[in-house]
C-alpha cells in the first residue's frame, strides 16, 4: 500500500491504514530477520522457532515470519533466537511491542473500532515499535499520528480535491469484509445508550419513573411479564431514560426510547442476549485499565473507579477480586464487556458493566 494519510474519519480508510501499517512493518521485520539468518546459514530459522516453542508446550499459531504478531511475541522473550537482534531494544520497546501485539489481535478479531482515536493509538504504538529499529514504516506511523491529531483538533484543512482511494492489499480487503459483518451486527443491536438504528418497533409501552412500573397502551401493568427481572429491567431503562415515558419493544426484546429527541437503545424487555455467556461483544474502547486488587484504575487518567462511578461499585469490585489478581490489565468494550486482553485468540468476558458503574462518559449513554 502506498503512503496514505487520513483526511477525515472514514472508517474504511482508517481500517486500511491500520492493516497496511501492520503488513509493511511485518515485511520489514521479516526481511531483516531472514537476511540475518540466511547469512548465518539458518534459512529454516522460523521452523526451528516453531519446533522449540511447541516443545515447551507453548501455543504457536503463526504460519510465517510475515505475521507481525509473531515477531512482537518472539522478540520480547529472552529465550528466543531473535530477541537480541532487534536494534535499540529496551524496556519501553518491549512494553510498546506487547501493547501493539494485543491491539493487533483485537484488530484481527474485529474488536477495534476504526475511528480516529483508535488510529492515533495504533499509529503511536507502531511509531514506538518501528522507530528505534530504523524501519521505514516509522515515518509513516509518525505522519499518521500527527495528521490524526490535527484532524481531531480541527486544524486540518481538507484538500479541495480528495485523494483517490488507494488499492488495498488482499489481506486488508479480507479484514474489511470481516469488519463489515461485525458492523452490521453492531448496527442491528447497538450497546445500551447508543443510537437506535432502523425503524421504530411496533409494541409501545410506557415507563413510569415515579412508580417504576411498565404499562401497556390500556394502562395495565406488564411488569409481571418480566418475572424476577422486573426491577432490574426498569432500573436499566431509567438509567438511560431517567424521565420515563413511551418506549417501544422489538420482537427480540430490544427496547427503544426517545432520549433528548434521539432514538436510543435503552435496554431489553427481558434478559440481554448472551447474558450468561462469556463471549466479548462490540468494539474495544481505546483506553487501558489495571486492577489494583481492590479497585480499577484508568491507566491514562490515573482515576480510580470507586471514586468516580455514579453508583455503588463496592460489591462489583469484591466479585472481581475473586476472579482476577492484582496488576491484571483490563479492557472494556462499548457494550460494557470487561475482559483481560490476550495476545492470541478470543478474550473471555469477566463481567458486564454499565455506565452507572463505570467511569463517566466512557460508555454510551
């Protein structure tokens, strides 16, 4: 892919830039390593690494040295054949490589939302990982992060004639196709508090904020239809629709209401889909967190969840302390799915949060 910079928040262009930077960095790293090992008379070095890792019982799902996640994983392990070959490696590089590897895994599992904030985070990590080793892609990453900053700040002047869309490599097109399917699912049933897509559902009910009851068009209570979930459902609706009023329920139970004039997803008439499953849904927020053993800290802002959540969080933190250990890094999606980021494969949801028990302004609603 040619040297491309974003001109706006077009998600396809952003996705293409992220994937293409990965391809470019992977090629430069693998060419460097192949040249080194060929000169040393070890052309089969990748197969040797694979055999060694599997002999230790470690997972090894990489098919070639052209997978950047392989390079980032192997280069940070001191028993590796390549960790000492990366020029100017230090602790900062290792941390950036670990972070980038986790982000690339999320990209390949369609969990990164292709917006400008994500692009800035990814391009900054690419710059850190490729600049000291002297890769050419470092200049591209630096230019991308600088351009994104200017777009977000409102100082970038779009050209009168937009740049033509570049031809994307086949690998990038595949990622785009997979992303489109995730995007369609997201648009069908967005997170709580997000904009409702499509038409208004047919079944109309009324949520009374004073009685915290739900009535049909004849004024009869229908809360009993929810059984033991009645109070939980009304509380969730009121969290996103505090004044109450008319709500519309779709056939699958998804519920819509007008919040400040905007059709908004306010919850479900019944249990949310996958409530009891451990799959992670939605796009990962471009923020990182750590469990302190008794609290959750936003690493970027240093804020503690217990001091900032709008609703009591003590019980939730106590449950987390039984599942994870102090120092565990965490991510969360816009659906409120909290999970531990992984280097390979799909992550497992630890619990589901909502805006009332999370950092204000970070989740939809």
